[in-house]
C-alpha cells in the first residue's frame, strides 16, 4: 500500500510510468489458466495492485478520471481486456462491500465516481452482475432498486421454477412427442436404426430427457408394433445401457399389474408384455434369473401351490380308501363339494397366464419357439407344475409337432399324406432320430402325462418309437435282451425314458381309448419282456404317486373297479367284462392289482373273473401277466400254512387262476416260466404248483385222486372199442 501511495504522490511526473511498468511486470507472471491466481494475497500480485490503486482513489489521493485513463492504457498495451475487465470488476465488488459497511459518505461518492470512470473498461454487464444494488442505483445503472429487484425475481422464477414446459424431472414434454413421432413411422422398413438412435440421442440432450424413460418409451413402442422386430431389436442392441436396465424397466412394468384395484382384483398382464419379454430373452438381452424377483408368483408361492395341489390329491385318495360305517348327510356332502370346488378354482386362478407372470413368459417363449428360455423357466419351478397350465401344454405340443413333423413324414403309414405345418418357429427340425436328441426329446419328456391333451401328437410319438425300435431290433427273436451295448445308444435311452415318463402316464389319462392302447402295444411289444415288465412296474407303482392328476385318476379308476367287482356274477359276466375292459384300456395295473387281491380271498371268483377278461387289449393281457408274477413273488406272504405243511390257499387259488388265464387268452408265458426257473435256482420249489396247473390246463389233463368203478368203466370206452384193442 505504501509503495502505491508513493507512486500516486508522484503520479504526474514519473509515478504513472512506474506504475504502468509495475502492472505489466505483475501481469507477465500472471497464470492465465488459473482463476485462483486472480486472488493472490501478495502485494505484488495484479489483484493487490488494482486494490491499492483503487483504495487511493477512494481516499481522494488520486482523481478517478486519472485512474480510468490509466486502466484504459493498461488494457490497450496488454491486449487482455476480458481477463483484466473481470479482475477490475472483482476489485470494485470487494471495495463496494467494504465501503457499504462504512459511514463515510465521501468514500461512497468517490467509489461511484471511480465506477463511472471504469465503465468503458469493464462494461455494464459485469458491473450489474457483481455490484450491490444500492451501488448500481447510486451510479445510475438502474433507475430503481425495487423495480429492478422485482424484475430480477420474476426472471429467475421464469428460468428456474416455472414448470409450464417441464415435467418434475425437468424434461420437456416436447421431447417425448418428437420421440414418439420418430418411432411411429409406418412401416419401419428400410429405416436405418443407427440414424434413429442418433436422433434419439439428440432429443435426449436437447430436451433434458431421462435415458431410462426414453428406453421405456422405445420398449412400449416395440410392444405395440411387435411386427417391426427387424427394426427394434438392432435399435435396442445399440442403445447404450446395461442388461440390468432392461430388467429393471420390465420389472417396473410387471409391478404395475401386482396392484389390486378397488374390487381387490389385480389387472391381467397383457400378452404383448409377455411377448416382448420373450423376444428379449431369446435375443440374450436379459436373463430370466434377474427378472424372476419382479414377477408374480414368487418361487416360494410356487412351492406352496405345488404342495397344495399334491396335498389335495393325496386327501382325495386317502378319503376314497377309508371305510366309513355311517353315511354323511346331504349337507356335509354339499359343504365338502363346495370346498373342493373352491380349492380347484383357486389353483386354476393361480395357474392362469393373466395373473401368473412366470408361466405367461414361459408360454410366450414357447409360442416363439424359444425352448432354451422356456426350459430355464420350467427348471426353476417345482416338478410338473408348469405343465399344469393347459395353455403351456398346447404351445409345447405345437412346438414338438413342428419339430418332429419331417421325421414323422418319413415313417408315417402308407397312404397317409400329412399336410406340412406352417409356423414361424426358429427351432431346428428333425430329419433323423439322432436329430431328436436332445431338444425334441427334452420337450416331449417335459410334457409328461399332460401329453394326453393332444392324442394325435401322442400317436405320432408312439409311431416314431415303433419305427426306431424296429431299426434297433430287427426280426422277432423272443429271447433278445437289451444289453449295455444297446444302452449306449442315446436315442434308445431317451425313448425308454419317454415310454416310462410320458407315453404310459398319458395313456392312463386317456379314458376308454382302446385305439391308443393298441398303438402303444404295437411299440412296446418290440421290447424284451424284461424291459416291458420294468416299464409296467414303474407305471403301476411309481407314476401315480409322482403326479397329482394321475393319483386322482387312480382313485377314480379304483372306485369304478370296486363298483364293478362287487356286482360281478356268473349272470352278468358279459356286461361286467365290457366295463372292466374299458377301465383296463388305460389303467390295467390298478384294476388287476385289485382283482388279484379279491381272487386270493374268494376262490369262487376265478371262473367269473376269467370269463369277464375276454374284452381286454393285448397290452392289458401283458400287464396281467406281470401282475400275476408280481403277486406270486410277494415276499410278505407265506407259501405254507402255519397250522400244517400244506400250501397256502392264496398260492393255490392264484395258480389255478393263472392256469385258466394262460389257457383261455393269448398271454405271453415267457415271464412266468422264467420266474419259476429263477425260483428253482434259488432252491424254492413251491411255485412249481403254478407250472403244474398251467400245463394241466393247457394240455387238457384232469387228475382225479379218487375214482369209482362206474367212472372208470365209463372212461374206458364201450365193447366195440375194447374189441378193437
């Protein structure tokens, strides 16, 4: 400060020139790139020099006009008016703040004079921006402080707070209008998605639009114009966002259909949203594991639903096997029927695609032929629960039929010309049996017993299995067996699994379809008896307990079988036999298990039952042979009576029944003979009784332990016959 005062005192002689040199020297060390250098605290800094000079002017040590001329000369010589103008204005602003706190009016007057002398250096805009309103009014830059303040508030409100053209996110609505117009071209054929994406980016920057909301609009446009897939897929792939963004936006869309309305009902999820999700899954832009937490129902709810369906089926089966001595009243029966119907409707509602979003996406994937995505969804759910939805079963059946159609046309019966199926599925089709592995086989196996809903497709699969087994086992050697070498064939293993888990359970669900039973037998009869019996064993003892629907079918079939057997007599053999034949077309193992248990208790049942079995299909006779062997091999029953050394009555009755069956009907004896042989190898000769009865019945031999003389004479022939010998 003292140095500047000395220069001011000698201003007219040499002080002005020395001050000009000092300012230029300070400006040469000034960092033009850093705004912080404008406010150095050192006295030699440019800011300090201006501050000292202007302070001298305010204290009336130098005239304001002299200071104004000096600053003009300095700016002209340095050619840096923008930087120095800003610096000079900052110094004036600092002095304005100091003087406003002082009561010395002369300093205020000097500051106004200095400000007016520097207007040509700084300009009006900088001064109006940085000086106090009182100073601006005193210097004459504004006419009235109050009117200027009101205008300032209005302008600021209009710029920052007025929301006529902005939403709450400060996005201009005009931007979304232009975005919709950009995506709404009809049709979008030949439109470059890259140019559209550039336009969208320009709209985002111009109208301050949220990129996530823009992506939501693009997805909504794609959902509404699903036929323009060729345009939207490249556009979405090029859009700069992560897969999690797609998942979160889709999840928000699905959440809107979780909220209940005034009636307590959730709005149905539109199929177009399912289709959009399926396309993104197929294109690999999202994954189902990330989307599942946003969907209804949750995995825990699926488990509860699966357990509820299984418990309901088990309760029905247990109830059917309970013997009650008192009949229920009509009111109790009505209540039970209403409760069962309500539970059934509840299960149906939870499995409907309108409210079950997981199954809805799975259905959309199947409709588009995307089996891998559908399989990943099905694998997350409890076993067999996905196929409880009729829509999913229909879609999967169409996909399977489309996949195997070329192969079926090669092996279809002569004289049939199946029309080719037209579809937009992108899945590969089967031209040979090897092509069925693994995709087609996986789809067929996923259907399980629900394949019964499409008997035509079931028949096609059975005929394909028949054609393959004929290629695998040429000829008709009854002694052939399936060796480990055969099991190395992956197609054979798959076909055996499909017979085990799909064909036979589906046959159980088809009521009274003897034609399908004949088709299934035409395939199974090509297998060795060991394999057939293995399939029958799983079908009879395991399949029904693995599927709630099959358990209900078992209960219904068993009730009908009991009803028929209770009324079976010698007089109504024909009528009862036809009824038993219908039941045995689909569920022979269940019926024969009950029939054999009744025969072992009542020996007078043998002849009526044998006569009533004349209406069976070949596969039913084969299952009957297996059931007889299974009953003979029951380890829980004793072969000898406890009170003496005679054979048990159940074994004698079963042997007699077996002999009558094998004599009267075309039943394969191979399994029974092998069973007796194995028993003899194990040192057990009790089952020779079965062989004895079979030989006697089939050979027409009748053994009489005690015979009278009259009977012997009658059997010996007349006098003429005796004369011949």
